[in-house]
C-alpha cells in the first residue's frame, strides 16, 4: 500500500519536473543564468556584444536599471525631470527608474541581490552601507569625479579605503520651535549660543502654559541618543573601532538628561501622553514648543502649521553635535562592464551635476551634497523658516553614526535599552550596561 | 486492476495542478530554507551552488536560539495573544453567525457590513486601530471616559498592548469566521431542528445539543486556521506597536523578518522559522487527534 | 403567554447583539472616512474632531494624480481575476480527489498540504525568488499569478465542505455512468457554490491586497498593482494618514463590489443546496 503512494508521488514529481521544463530541481543553477535574464530585452541584446571597452563617443545604446526610495512620497516627477536632463546629454543611455517606498526597499533589494537580479545602480543609506560594502556587492567607483562633493559626506561612504558610493543628498537636524508658544510664555527665542540647560528652562516655561502643551519632543531612541551622547563628549564605539563604549559616564549623563525631560520635569510627553501619535503631528497641532528634527520637515510644516515657527542650530552641552544623514548612490558589482560605466555616469550626474542640483533645489526636495555652498544660495531664499542659514551653520558640528556592518542590530539593541530608561523601567545606567552586554555578546566588531 | 489502484489513477489528473504547485512553491523553498538554517549565510549575497557548503555551521543556529531568552519570550507573547484571541474571536463570530441566521430585517445589510473589516487591508486596519486605541485621541477611551472611568494606555502599556492588538485582530477577522460559520448553519438539515422541537428542547439546549455538533467540521476549520494565522501574527504588530513597548509585543515572525532582512542573518532566521514550524505542527497534530472526540462528519 | 415573553426576550437579545456588533464594526470605519477628509494639521487636534471642521478632498486628489491610476487598477484587476480563477479550479479539483475519490494516500497528501501553511512566508521569500528567476518569470505577471495553483488553505476549506456533502449523489451518478469529471463539474461544484463564493472573496482580497511578493517580483512601472502604487505615497520620513486612508478606501471599493456580487451567488447556492437537502 505504502509503495503505491510513493510510486504515485514519484510519478507526479517526474511529470512536474518535465512540465516545468528543467531537468533538475536544483535551484542553485539559477545564478549562472541570472545576469542575462536580468533586465529587459534591450539589456539582453546589449550584453551579447563585447561592450566592455566602450568610450563615450562610440558608445552603444544601453539601458540600465536604477532603484531608489528617496523619490517615493511625492518626488517621482522631480527625479524624472533629472533623468530627462541626463538623457539629453547622454542620448545613448536609457535609465529605467524604479521607485520603492522606504519601508520595503531594502527587503526587495536584498531579495534581488540573493537572486542575482539586482538593479545596475541603486540608492543606499548610511545605515546599510557598511553591510553592503563588506559583502562585495558594491562596485568601486573609479571613474566618478568626486571633487565637488561634500567631503564629510564622501568620507562616510568609503569602506576599507575605497570609495563605493557617491553621496547624493544630505540632511541635518535642527531645532524647530513654535514662535507663538514662546511669545505666550514670554521667553526669548532660542539662539545658537543656547545649551541643553537653556532648552530645559524654556521647555518648562512652555509646559506651564497648559495641560496638553509640551515643551519639547526629542524621542528617546538610538538615533537621538548617539547624537546627545556626542553633545556630552561620549561615543558608542571607541575611536579605533575595536570595542563598544555604550555605558561610558558621558553616555550615562546624556541619557539621564534625556530621560529627566520625560520622567522628572515631564516637559516631554511620555509614551502614554503621546498616545501612539507622531511627533510631527503633535507639533503641527500647535501644542509643542520645540522639536529637534530633520530639515526635510520644512515643506510639511509650511503646509500644515497655522502658527509662526522658526529654526536654530540644535543646542549642545559640552560641545555642539548635529545629525548628518545622507543617501548615496552605488553601482552593482555584478553589472556588466558597460553597464557599470553608464551607471557611474548616471549617478555622478545625480549627485554632482549643476543641472540635477538645480532641479533638486527648485523642487524643495532636499540638499545636494555639494561642497560649494554658493550653489545652494537659492535654498536660503525660501521662507519659512526665516533663519534658514542655521541649516548651514549646523554643518560645522556634524556627527556621523558609527559605520559598522551590524548596524541595525546595534541600533535595535540600544533603542530597546534607552526606551526602557525612558519609561522608567530601568535607570539610565542599568539600561546602558545591558545594551553594552548585549552588543558585546551578539556583535563582533571588525 | 485493483479498486485502490484505479482510484489512484482516477485521482491523478485532479491532483496534478496543485501537486506541481506544491513542489515548486512550497516543497522546494522549504528544502532550501532548511538547508539555509544550518548555515551562517547573511542573505546579502548572490545565492550560488557553493553557498550552503561554504557557510555550513551545523546546528549552531538552533542551539543559539534555544539558549537565548528572545526565542522563549516571543513564543510567550504569541501564546498570550492566542489565549485572548481565540475565545473572543470565537464568541463574536458565533454571535455574528447567529444574528445573521435569524433572517430578520436588516440581516442583508449586516452581511455586507460585518464583512467590510475583512475586506480592509491589514495596513489600513492596523492604522485605524492605532488611532482607535490611542489613549489620548482614541475613540475607545473617549467612550470609556463618558462613563467617568479612565481607559487603559492600550498600546503603550506593556500589559495592555497585546490585548489592544487582539481587539484589532478580532475586529478584522470576526466577519470572516462569522460568515463562514453562518454558511455552516445554513447547511444544517432543518429536520434536526424539527426533531428537537418535538422533543421539547429550548433554544439554548438546541444550540448546544443539535447546532454545535453539526457545526463541528466548520468550527474545526476555523480553529485550525486561526491557530496557524495566530502564530504568524505580524503586520498588525509591525504597524501598531513595532514590537513595543519595550519588546512586550515582539512576536516570532517579526523577529524572523528582522533577522533575515535587517540584521542580515538569514541562516539564523531560517532556523527560527523551523522552530516556529515545529510548534505549529505539534499543535495542529494535537488538534487533529482531538477532532475525533468532538468533530462529527456526516458521511 | 410564556412563549410570547420568550419571543420578546429573544427579539431584544437579537437587536441588542446586532446593535453592539454594528457599532463595533462601524466606528473604526467611520474614523477611516473622517480621517481621509481631514487636512494634515487637524489629524491630532484636541478635542478630537469627530466631524472634520474643514473637510477637504485633497487627499483623494493626491491619490489620483500621483501615479497612473487606471493602469494600476487594470494590473490589479487582471492579476487578481487570474489568481482567483486558478485558485478555484486547482483547489476544487484537489479537494474533489481528496474528499470524494478518497484514494489511498489522500490523507497523507492532504496532511502534507496542510503543513505547507505553517512555514512563514518571510523565510521562503528568497528561495521563491531564486526559483522564479530560474523559470525566467521575474518582472512578468505570471510570477505573481502562478503561485495561485497551490493554495493550501483553499484546498483545506473545500475539503472540509465537500466532506459534509452526502455521497448518495455520487453513487447515483456513477450508476448513471457519468465520468468523474462530469460528476465533479455537474454535481459537486454546483453544490459547492456558496463555499466557492466565500473562497473567491477571500482569495480576491488576498491577491488584491498582496504587497511584498508583487513588490519583489515586478519592477516594471507599467506592471505595478494598485497596492504597490498606493505604497509609494509613503515618504521616507513622514506618513500622511489622511492620504493613506483615502487610498485604502479607494482600493476597497472594487473588493466591496465583488463581495456584493458574490453575496447573490451565495444566496443562490443556498437555495440550490436547500432544494437538494
């Protein structure tokens, strides 16, 4: 009886494999075919020709694929007009652009990399860069002209002494404040000479205005924590990058000051008081005095706030420290040589050409990562905020997150620990000791 | 040809499409995932024929998983969810089915209305419930407030976060199971009820002695499906609490996804899913054994 | 008299239960609609705005203008209809063999099918992708449609219901000399209409709302489904709840229409079953 079932199974299996058109059920062989199957028909025909040594003049028409997340949520048309400008200059290069929402961008990318069908060039963020570079997925960018790019941003995207990515844009974090609430409380507006203690005083004055009005919101999470730690002179990893220093006295003092705003003075709402809502929503409702947040908030706040607001460089403590975020453009190491050349042209155009920079600024998208600030002068003319030059002032005190391959795991461990401190479940010291222990246990630093 | 053999031959054309599908879309991926669970592969490299031998680590992932607290705490969270979700979901689905079965006025409208949550995507449903449950701005707590009480801090308190997720899940699922059970009720031969009536049985008595046993295959399907789905609880948690507060709603599939696609530990994630699989399988097998006690098939 | 009070009691119980359920179901839905009509600043205003103070259709405008809406709608409809069709045909055939032919080993295969539901899809994502790549299906509609051929839950649902059908019809048809396929098509399937309608809706919804798999498989903009397109409304930094709700409501409309159509099928099925039972 049993034998019959088995013979049935094998029969069906044989038919199945025959029908599916492949002699072996072994999926491993997929990788040998992957590069040619990759993109479109144009791509396939291009790869049939020996296109490796093409120069610009004799270039064969080529189609490359480009994936990004940055244009999702309203800037797809902007990206498209950049491409039109590029295609005019390089009529032989066609770029197929795919825009994927941030939430699933990296899942999609990783799946395609594993399957051997990753796009020829794509966007990368600072958090994932080291992991991708260390796996040999990214091509070294030998042909790109990097001279006009912001050097801090550029240095964030080199790995093992090689340049693997071109920064395409950057954002910093500044302190946004609600002018109307400052007026109501009868206190002075923040200036660049403020420290965190001045912020605390102002926050308390605003908190006193009403039960549902709060002074400041600086989420107690990994991202804010490593910056505030730097404002206290601390850091997460020792300078030579060999060990974690998460529970240093400076870091504990930094976390203590963040937690006090929630637990002690309550100038910052607790998780319960936030009720699961977003911090921007709270600011937009006019019930929040200050919020350190990214310059990408300008358009949204201009649209949504019916009160006066302005910005200032984020106050520090023993020193100033401001966030620096950058997205970068990379080339797939598996792409054909011709595609690599074309892809470098395209990403260079996106990151450093004057045309792209102009389109980017005119759309109010974000800032191109150029070193020459004069190119960005048109950016300063848009108001609100009036004090827009604070964005450039903040560039003087940039702090980069530690570039390690297990970045996400480290940031999750630390976020988890500091949020325990924020809810009062453990003291800042206990929380950071625990984070230090878990990081040492689960992450090996190179 | 024996009768059995003939039956098998007759069955082959009917089974063929789904069987091929199973081999390609289920069996092969599972074999690959099994092999991966014994490696330290990151998942951030092209998969080749050498991937598995090059990264082979034996049972190391399983040992690490079983000795770390994380696995057990996520299992516990899922069990907490199930203990709340299944009884509440069953109760409300049953009520829906019984209400629809009365064939009174408005039941046609209600049939559509009850099903709308089922037709909502998980993303939308979770977002709505994040608002509904918000302690400050939410509907539920403002209703509780009308009675002069203070509602719990649903999603931000570590004891109330999971019940909050259960409410959202029950809201979304009860229409599905409710209509399914309703279909089962309609399939019951009316002569059984007439017989019960002749015997002088009350409505409640009829419900438990006639309806429930005849409904048992339907209920069995609901039970198995909700168990399997409960263990794979994920999108609602991801959107409503992101595993918080302080990891109180961290569940297994969320961890699997994070290890695979955020920490680049595909091998570890594969081992995690294997353990999840074994747990679901064991529970289902227990259910299949138990079904002999309470499920009655007509034929 | 006693009987009458009992009747009143059950009536009250019915309307009370129905009312509670209706409230539970509709309040969140109302909230969804009201959010979609709010401007962004009003989302978090205190006191809560049950009725938007300044209702606006901006969110809806945004949804319609941001991407080629008609194209995405067509893609979703095409993929979903194919998906549902294939699921129903393949699953009902398998269920027929398992529940009615009852061949030796049917239970074993059935158990095998059930087990396949227990592996989380997140972990088979990469293996599935590699297999699809091997079949050169990447970026083709077929990659999203073909998994419909094996839907374990559909087979499970149909088997559970087919088992409840009496075998008398089957025997009668056999005696009349009808072939198995004819029995499957002309006798069993008509009796299964209500279940198939339920299955159709569930599958329709699953395919319509499916997100991660189509996202990974389809990179061509022209093949983008509505669910994928709606998700590009999410920016990197900010979620616009009002736009998201508007988008969700729009994408729900086709599903609700299908459901109402399927409803009539379910009713018909019930009458057919009633005549026979």
